[in-house]
C-alpha cells in the first residue's frame, strides 16, 4: 500500500530560499540545495521549488539551482513559478527536475497542459490551482480560480477547472486555498474534498498549515494524497520526522523517516 | 563503466547522478561503441511506452540494448525502461516491445488515483541480489501501467496499488524496477550500489 507524501515547499528568490516576513530562524533561509538535502535526510518524500523571482533575467539562476539539487538530492522534486511554455518545462526537466508545475500559464493557455503532457507524459505535469471561496462562510457557493497570489480573479470555477486540466493531461493537482494561505488556520478541507471527488489524479493539499493536526485532517478529512507545507518546516517549528510520527500515530500510512 | 542509454527521452541525468553518487563510473551516452564496451547498461524511461519505444528505435540504439542483454552483462531497466523489456503494452498496442522478458504491460485498475505517484513498500524475494542488505524497502513509483511477466518467478519484488504487481524483476543478467531507484533516497542508492557492484 502506498504512503501519503510529506512535501516541504521552498520559495526561491534569486537563488536563495525565502519565506515571508515572519521568518525567525534565519539560518534556515539559506541555500536551496543544503535545505533540500536536509529535508531528504529528515525523511521528506518529495520537494517543491517555487521560483518567485519577479524578473525573467533571474530564470537562469533557478535553472542552476535545479541542476545543483539534482546532483545531490535523490528524491523527486517539482519546479514551479514562471514556467510558461513547453520549452521552459523542457529546460527544467533537462536540468534535473522530475516534474513541472503550471499555474497562471495554464489559465492563460489551457492547451499548454495538453502539449506538455503529450511531450513529457502526464506524470511530469502538475497543475497548481489557487482557489478562493466565493463566500468565505459558505462552501456551497463554490471556489474561484485566482492567479498572481490572489490579486487576479479568473472567473473559472475551481472544481470545473480541476476536472478540465486533468482531462487535458495533468497528472497531479497542487491545490492551494487562498483563503487559508499564510493563516495557519488549516487547509480548506471542503475544497480538497470537492476536487478529490471531481478528479482521478492525486491531489496535493496546500495553504494554511499551522499544526500537525492540520496535516492529518488534510489526509483523513480532505482526502489528499500528499500534504505540502512551508513555514512549519522552515521556521524550525517541526521536523519532517515529527510530522511523520504524528501522522502515523493518527493512523495515516507514511514512509518512516 | 556503466553506460546509461540516452535515446532522447526525459530526465535521464538523475540516473547518472545517482550512480556517480554511489561511486560508479557512469556515463550517459548515445554512442553504440560506448554501450558495447560498457561493463553494464542502464535503460531508463519515462512517459509513454510507445513514445519511448519509438525513440529507442529511431535513435538506432535498440540493437545496442539487445546486444547488451544477450551478452550477459548486467542490465537495469528503470520504469518505462522496465516496461520496454516486455513483449508489448496496452498503452501502445501497435508498438512491439523488446521482448527480452516474456509478458505484457497493463494499466493499473482505475479504482485508485492514477498515476500512482507515491512511495510504496516492496515485498522482496529472498533470492534478490538487487535488494541485498535493504531492511526497509520503501521506494518511489510514478506510473499508470505495470508489467505482467509470463513467468512470475522472474519477479523479485512485489508491490500493491489497486492490485499486486511486479515492482522488480531479476531474470539472469537482466534486472528492472518499476520504481525509480535514483529517486528513492538512501534505499534507492543502496540498490544502485548493488547493481554497480554486480557490474564491477
């Protein structure tokens, strides 16, 4: 039987890992390769690198980070952020990434998902969906897909969009609740459940993790196949091993750290 | 030297990097002479069975792979590289496989999420050389299809996802894994070390 994956997410800006303004333990900010190797040792099942570099002239820096990670870290990793074309994806995969994640580019050009999937296989293609409730208190009103960190509303229904990108060839969905992101209030479990029920591919839960209980709920109540978190790891709040012990104690199957 | 056959598909660097990490002299190559002189050969593969088979054929390296298997030198197929060793796949029924291992590649049942993108355990046969010394065989899988060998005795590792399937085979000199040892952290590196030792 397969295990639920624990995925630390690393935001990379100009070749360095950064995380928010509340960053307290500066030693963890550092080098993406060192951090990736540490997470591997601690038992992380996979890594996501999100290139948050604003300017396109920094893209080669990210490519170099990917090459260095691939040389030294032997667990799968996904690269997202600023990947706008099949060529962009190919460069990242050639540099050593196992998967690429499309977000805004897929909204602007849905066929990109189909082209990338045809070229590299669906197992290489993650579509990241940032979703916001139409009514914060009423899940029955549904969720809208947003881009640019929530600043741009797309008009797309998140559940329909999820089913559409899977039809186009996405092999996995990275679902982030923009209502919860950064709040430490836990995943939007209704959103996760709705997307899980509407699609046939694995779902990675993201956005809002503040405690280990939130990770457990993402799996047991949200139906997620993988749980992604950033700050609880980078801030030194919990190690991946602690996470896994907690999930295992709650009856969730994990790979031992 | 271990030759990793480069027929132009996907991310092949990771197998090379992981073998080098365990101290093997590994080279990614599309040169038939290098493959012919290698002590061992790795056949990687990701994505679509048909696309991989066609790429292998159009690269002109199919004969090199066949010759390596027939020579008795250690060979390791990885993921679609394992599937290509079989007679054919339901993923591309019109495209024949290499037929080096008897059997067919079939789709996993749809009652689970596909692809399987997950770490999973392997139930290892006592005779396995590939898994020698590995206490907790957790490995990383990314696939929607699995190999059904005609002779189940070639299977040295079984896993379960919707159904029981062959995670690893060892048929004399031809070894293969459905999972990605190069992405399976310390366990995967131990397996690659076992393969490299066989090649030494």
